[in-house]
C-alpha cells in the first residue's frame, strides 16, 4: 500500500462494497467464481473499510481552515492510541519533525 495513496485504496474498497451484492447475483459463471472473495475475505474488506473511513474523516478534518497545530497534534495522538504502529510517523519525535521544540512550543500557545 506504500506505492498507492490510502485514499485511492479507500475509494477502490468502497466501490467493491457498493457492487458486492450485485456480484453475488451473478450465477453459474465459473470464471467469476475464481475471482470472488471468500466470506472471510469479505469480512476483512469490511474491517479495512471501517479503518479507512476513520482515516478519511481525519484527513478531511486536517484540511479545515480552522485547524490549528495543537488540534492536529490532538488528532495525531488519537490516531496513535488506536493505531500504535502509526506512532513512528506521527509522534512528536518522528523523523519528519524538523524542530520538535518549536512544534511543542507552538502547540502550547
């Protein structure tokens, strides 16, 4: 998923979920049967879609004109709480943070 933006993945997964019931209506197509997801895989798609919806909501929130650095930091901490593996990218000491002391100071203002 690194080479593809997660929002594109979200769109593709959402489109699959939208047409899934219609795919199930197609009977007796051996070629299609080979491509259909199993029940377990469909459940995994539903779980993935739920997680991607969370990220979509956060991404839209981060783009608001009223969002301040402090608000972004609060949202980052909420994401890290739900997804600990994201801490490497979102923590106050992440490699992307060039001036951690400055960022922490701005968040306190």
